[in-house]
């Protein structure tokens, strides 16, 4: 790492290198999280598993992905970012590889639900928040937008390829490709991700040279830190407003569209590759939309940004069932508007969490907010599958998802109205 910093020779701050490394970590994790949506139809065909059964494993995956977040953030404070991330990536690669041997639903629940879900919870948004708060004083929104956009890029890179492999060779080669892609990022983390700027004799980007270096908190029990932070934050109204809005965010993105869109497209006569290509196209637009959202969150009121994001997403989802019946521009129009808004909510949500709870506690508080995001995703993944199994279509589930977004659009206007930092003890 020091030799890389020397080669840069002040031309670019190493904080942007750290962002690049974490971008690839999140990219691999995003591709892994998207994989079950490609496997749903082949597993249904080979084993006769219902979409409700497969959705159960996906919902557990999504829930643990979120619930692991605050403990992962606390573990990064206690053991360090690099050891924590390396352990998670190794577990993720092993879990995905083991899934090639599954033949029973409980095995999918154990491997994809529990093992993979817990590991991806470390390589998640809480990792982004930790890196951004450690390496940036200015440009935090832009950096968070870039890292958040890696989820969209993961879809863009992986989904069409995985869908094509699945159609030609079956679902097992898919998991081998994903496991190999995850393993590739291990040396990047080991060689290029330092703990803090001070390890390279640097200051965070934008920190004034006259300020004394930030004190590093002594190591603490990560489980105690996670729960004590939750206890303090949960006493504030803003935490529950953020938690609810992110619950809706997860329900309307990863949980519903991310899990069920490919299967939904097949209900309308589209192939698996066509459905995956639609998701990938949305990923292209989200790459721009989320990065732009990060830039905007550095400059404009985060509450107002979230109001527009949730409102437009809700309208897009309400439009979706009708889009399949409109020739030529029906689905492309949905892909543009929904894609630009896919996870654009993340940078302003992190901004609000940091403003309310302070730089030190914000990653852990945000970890609990992400838990709400993934509980919403689990709710929608399971609920969407059950509604499809019982009603024969996704229309009602789509309308419920869109309606929740409209409710969230109004709710976010109440967050941090006092515009003051509360601070949360992390003891």
C-alpha cells in the first residue's frame, strides 16, 4: 500500500484508491446477491420447487444481509476493516461454491439464506459508510454515490452473463462463475486497503491541515457497541423515520424488483435473458442516477431529494403492470425512470444519518437502518412470491410496493427537521 501511495506522489489522494478497492468488493457482493433471481426459474424447473419456497431462502438472505450490517460496522472498529472484509469475502466464495451441491430446499435456505446472506452483510452499505467517513471530510456524498452505484454495476456486469450461462448450461455453472468472481477481489483487499489515512501519513480528503489528527477510539466489544448504539438511536424519532423509509426502499428494490422482475417478465412471454437485460439496463441508468445523487446530496437538502426519489419510484412501480402492454416504449420508459432511482436514496440517507448522529456513530446507526432496508427486502421477496403463487400474477404486489413508496415520500420530509446533531454514544 505504501508503494502505491508513493507512486501516486500526491497526484491523487489515496482515499480514491480505497474507494476503488471497495467498489470492486461491493460489485462482487452485488453480483452474488443478484444471482438467485437468475436461478429461480431453473431451480423451479429442475427440482419442482415453488417460487414461494425459493423466495423464502432469498428473503432470509436479504434479512441477514441487513441484520449483519451494524455488527459488521462494529467489528470493523474492533478488528479492523481489512480483516473483517477478508473473512467475509472468503466465507462468501465458499458458500456460493458449496451451493452447487444442493438438492433440497433446506440446503438453499442454509447456504444462500444463512451463509451467503451473513457474508454479504459485511460487504454492504455499512462498509461504504465506514470508508467514506474515515477517508473523506468533503466530497462524502460523491464518494458514497460511487460506492452505492457499484450495486447497479454488479447487475450490469453479472446478470446478462449469468442468465445466458443458466439458459445454456444450467444453474450450477452460474454459481462457479460467481464464486470465482468473489475470490478475485481477495488480493485487492489484502494488498490495497489500509485501515485509515494516518497509516499512510495522510489526512482525510478535505480535512484542514491545522486540525489535530482525529483520535482513534480504543477497541471495544463489537456486539456491545452495536446494541448500545441501537439503544441510544432508537430513542429518537429520526431513527424510526429513517428506518421506515429504508424499509420501503429495500421492499421496492432488492426485495421485489431485484428478486422477481425476471420471473415477472417470463409471465409475459419474455425470455430469462430478456428479463436480465432489462435489469442490466436499469443498472446502467442507476450507475448515473446514484452517482449524481451523491453529488446532489453534497449540495441540496437531503429530505427534499428523498421526497422526489421515493415519489418517482412509487409512480414508476404503479406504471409497471401497464408497461408490459405498451409496445416499443413501455418497458424502456420504466427502465429509465426506475433505473435512475434504483438506489439513489442511499447517499442522502447516509448524509442525514451523519448529520443527526455524528461521524463516529453514523456507520453503526446506518447499519441498523440498513437492517430495516433488508427486512423490507425480505418482506417483499417472500410476499411477492406468495402473492404470485396464490393469485397467478404480480400485479397486486407491484401496486402495494408503489403505494409504500408514496407513503415514504411524505414521511422523509419529517427527518432531522431540527437540523441539529444529536450524537449517539458508542460505548
